[in-house]
C-alpha cells in the first residue's frame, strides 16, 4: 500500500494496525543502528504519513532524539508549523513525559501506542499526563495496538543485549 497518495490518486485510509506496522518498521531501523528499538509514524489529518522516526539518542548524541520527537520534527517541518491539528502519532512504546508534552504542544488529535512502559510510560503506566483536564489541550490516547509484537521486539533486543554483555 502506498504511504502517500500520488497526485490524482485516491487516498487509502490507514487503520491503526497498519500504521503501527509502519512504526514497527521504524523500530527495526533503530535496532539495526544499535538503538533501543522504538519507532514512530505520524499521520496528518488526511491520514497521510507526514513524519517518521526511530530512536536516535546514541546516534545523534541527543537525549531528546526519541522516535516520537524525530517524527514530530519531520512532520512539523513538512507542514511549516509546530501545530499539527488532526494528526495521529503511532509509537511502538508508551511515550515518556517529554514526548507526551511535545505531542500536546503539537495539538495532536490522537496518540496511539503499542506496548506499555511500566518504568517511564506517561500515558497511564507511571503517570497519566493526558488525564489532567487542566491542560490547555486534550488528546485522545489509546494503547495496546499490536502490543505483543511491539513488546516482543523490545524483549528480544534486551535479551540479545544481555547475552552480548555476558559474553564480553
């Protein structure tokens, strides 16, 4: 399926599972680069891929280069605006506080994640930032899309990393 519609071609809606599979492909790129395998894809209000990213914190020596931030930056640059109303960001792991904050500032309509993060997740696991009604923007948050596939990728990565650490 095409990720963006060609001129004159009809737009094919992307469902949540299809979009999460695109995010999983980004997570694989992170793994190949030696990064924690988290991937993100941002669909604009029309359902077109506007940004994609994978963890790059080691590669870029940048603690803010989480998959979500990379995708947000790409989409905002494409739109020429830091606000992305109507957009949905798909990410393979529950976002941290920094990423949820950035998504709220971008005025996303939805945040969709795969696996929960019991250590740093801020969409219900450790904190539930989106539940605070005093915030000036409300975003729909949904978790558990392809949860097993997303969680399995992370478990396999860390299992492999532990084996390497033990053999060194």
